[in-house]
């Protein structure tokens, strides 16, 4: 095995592999990267018990050349050390040791492991692949994955539920808030519901070039997500995802429209002066009043609203952290809060948003 | 007490107080900031058991106005929250509560503590003050403080020893390396030797505006360092600082001159492939050879040297981390390593440096 790469090409590949490599595992060979130099590409594979990534580097005669085919499992240090090198860097397998050389004055040597001991990575899709633009994939995932449960009390809630059928729906909830994004499909696909660990989706988002398309292939126990020269594999979470449809209110008795920037800045200010981030919102005839307090401080701010339909004096308390996280996913100058009673979940949405999404927050009962 | 400040003025003051405020203490009132609004300034004091800082904000009729005198101990939140505000921010003490208001729509309230319970901060200098430019103070401290001992085995070594007399000398050592900077004084001062905790000097460097001068006043148990509108007080370390003069070699039997950038980059590369950062250096007739190794990797690089006087085949092993830290303090394109045997400490210096300094490294005996 012998090939020559530039530092940039290696750094770019490592960027894609890193999320998987950083996960701590117990199987020694999985700390390494399987490298296969083939006639038409160099294939890099990283894996841990739950997620894997395959990235191909294509030769181009300039920054990448392949001299001899072969395979080995390298330590990640063998690639990471190149951040300290420059120019063309040659990797050559000599009697089970990897020689890394740059010019005549620098030679580094790394032990390797046997490639046949590295687990086989691959998928057997059970249904037709789903094709999305990078943009749509990003909206689907980044607007839901933040709301997954952070604790393992109900493991299935640590994932994003993906429902394929007439449309593509991503749903997440941690029992205190819920996020849902719906993306129309050009043609109806076979119905399937899977739940993908939130952490893995974060990793995939980081590894992907979102200017390129994404192809999702679902297997009985894993999902493969292909993007450019990268394929990311994640295990699926077992267990039935709860039916969340009945949690989302369809009619409202109060709708409050606010300037998004002013509202966000006010929540950020008051959340620092609140016990556990709880803020009380009250709509009176002229203003929206926001109040927070903790052991040593109290905060109060009045905002003018753009529009309000509902009872005067309506009051609701909520976690400012959850609302701020939802607001980050809404791309609009004006936002609307939809209420159906102080103790019932409310939704927040942008005015004239293109992507169909629901951001639902449960009020905090005590204040 | 009532005064109005802009966000920038508050942020700038908090920047100076923060190192002292961040230190964890056990005395509740020291978690706060004593604020005294006087006719001619607002004085802010922060303190913990070991270090204190006094910062004055002067009224200027524009960004700072003082309406009523008074004093209180405020929580640091009362100032930190202003990072979320803008424009003019008014602080007013109303029945032991601090009201912070911005315009008519935002009002925040904070509990305060009694100013008379805050410890008195001040100095009784026992000798004439030492006046330095910010630049000289920075050279004195930043080129020595990094080499203080990080463990408490010998507490006095966790500080920088300052020797006043015909010149001003700062010395630090952790027994593996030593740094010493000497700054000439215009006139001889009374001889005094004190040791200042390294951490406090780091804090002072951060708080100071180095374009302004520094005035050092030494007390029996503390040092006051004044800079612009800021005075930083630090306790001194007890115990005698060891005599380091005899550790510094005065004659050498090998002198090696190298390109600073190439040598630094080579050390950075090889240190990642070394066990505990140890690198072996060998000078042969044509090249300097650097070698490192760890359990899974080996590294080798050859450098050409600018000049070498000494035995051919000279070999020394050292901690690359210590040498890299010393090199960072040397402002020169070419550096010289001065050896007197493979087992004896060696020094590294810049060619044509303006400030007199010694950076001494002990070799590593086993490789």
C-alpha cells in the first residue's frame, strides 16, 4: 500500500471521521481507521459499536495519487500528525509498519493492525432510498434533534423519530417540549417509522457537505446516510416511539405576535435572573410583561406586541431555555405564540415560514 | 447611591475584576463586589483570601455620571447582566436593593450586602515604589511565570521570586527548568527579595493595560501593583526562595545555532509521537537529528544548523514541552542552545535579544 496526499485532503477526511473516532469504545481495533488503497480510491472506515463512517478519497493526479494497492488499520495519530506537516505526504506500508514521509528530512513510522480484523460495515436496505437535498436534510434534523431527551429514562426518546410515507416527518420530544418537521415527498413511499439516536444525527450533520444531496437507506437495524463521498451508518433505537399526534393542539384561544429579536433578547436577559430559567409572561391591554426572579434578583421587562387575539390578562409561565432553543430554529422576523390555556402546551411559529414545523412547549405549572 | 454607566464601561471594569471574582472562596461577602460611589469616582473592589483588586471608574459626563454618593456590596450578577443590555444603564440603591434600569421598559432588582462588612483593602509599603513601563513588567512576568511549579510539593516554587537591588530580577523554577529575566534599574533600590504566587501574576497581567506604566509597592506580606485606574494586591509566599545562581552555567562546551521557526515546528511534530514528550537531539557533521518514539510510533527529522561549535556526535534528550515553552518567550529568528555535557542543564537564548533572560532546561537522563 502506497499513496500520496496533501495535508488539506487528509484534514478534510479526518474532519468527517472525527465524530465517530472520538466516541470511546472498548474494542481496540475500533480506535483505528481502516485504510484501503484501491485502483480508483482510498477508502477510510471508522466505526464504534453504534455508528460507522466510510469516506472515499478519489485520486486526481495532483493532490492525491495511489501508487500501490493494499489495506491496513492505522492509528488515528498517523493521520492527525499530518496537521504538523505540509506539502505532499506519502503513506507507505512496509512490513506491517506505516511509513509517513514528507520530503527527505522527515520520516515517521507507525504500527498498524490487520485489516481483516476490522468489522465489516455495510447495509442491506429493505426499502427504496429517500433522496433529499442537503438543505432539507439539515432542516429536518437540526430543527428536531435539539429537543431529544438528554437522559436515558425512556431510551427511545433520546432519538429522533422519522416517519416515512406520504411525507417525511421528524419528531422529537423530551416530555417537556416537542419539535416536529414535515417535508413533502414527490411520491408516496412505503410506510416506515424508525428512531435514530440524536447524538448520531448530530455527528452526521457535522460530517456532511450540505451543499450536496443526501440519500437515506433504511435497514432493519440501521440507517445509512450517503452524502458526496461519505456514508454515515447509525444503529436504530429499539422500542415504539410514542404517538405524539394527540399532544399537538389544533385549535387555540389566544395568539400573540411579537418581534422575534426583541422577544429573544428579553428572554436571554431575564433567564439569567430566573430560578431554573422560568419566566412568567402576561399579556395586558398594551404590553407583554415578562417577569423572572431568583434568590437574589428580580427582572421585569415590558414589550409592545404586534398583534394579540385572546383574553386580556392571560398569564403563562415557561422554561426560557426551551423557548429560546425553539426560537433558534425559527427563521422569521416575527413569531407567533399560540395558546390554549395557561396549563396547556403552547406552540411557537414563524410568520410566513417555508418549512412546515411545530415547536411545542409545556408550561411550567408552579411559579 | 445612584450612577449611570454605559455597557462598555461596565464590561471593561468586569474584565479587570473577573480573575479575582472567579476564584472560589468560603466567605459569602467576598462573592460580591464592593461599590463606592464618591464625588469623583466609582470605586469597585473585589477580593478573596489571597488577592484583591480595586478599580476606579471616573465620571466623564458622557458614559459615566454620578448622581448620589453611597456604597453597597453587589452580587457580580448585577454587573454581569448588563452584557444583555445596551445604552445607558442606571444603578440606584433603594432600601438596600439595587435597581438596575435601562430606559422605561426594563427594571431589574438585586439584593445587596452591607459595605462595612467587606474587608478593608490597602497597603503600607515598606520601601520606595518601583516604577516600570507596562512592556518591561510584561517581559519580566510573562517570561518567567510559565516556569513556576504546578504542584504544591515546595509551595515557594509556585511563585515568581522577585529580587530588587541594583537591578530587578524575576526567577522561577519547577526543578526541571528555570527562567530568569533581569531588568536594569535607573538607580539602586533597597535590597528585597519576595515571592509572588504565579497564579496572581497571571491575573494581574490579564487585568492590566500594558500601554500604561506599572508601580510596584512591597509590603511585609503583600505586593500592590498599580496600573492606570487599577490596583492589584497579592499576598506573598512565605519561605526562602532557593539560591538559583549556582544552577545557571556560565561556561559552555557546545553552542548550536538553529532557525527558530524550523526548530519549533520540528519539536511540535515530534512531541506528538513521543513518550512523555521526550525528544533526542544529536548533532552530527551536517545535520541536527531529532528523534522521538512512543508505543506505536517513531519520528525522525533532520535539520540543517546555522552554526555549531562543539564535539561531533553530541547527544542530549529533553522534554519538548519545556523547550517549546521557553522558545515561546524568545523573540528572535535564530536561537542558540548552549550545552555543557549531555547530563548538565543547557540554556536556550535568542540571537541579539534586547531583554536579558536565561531559559534553562534540565536534560532527561533516560531515553
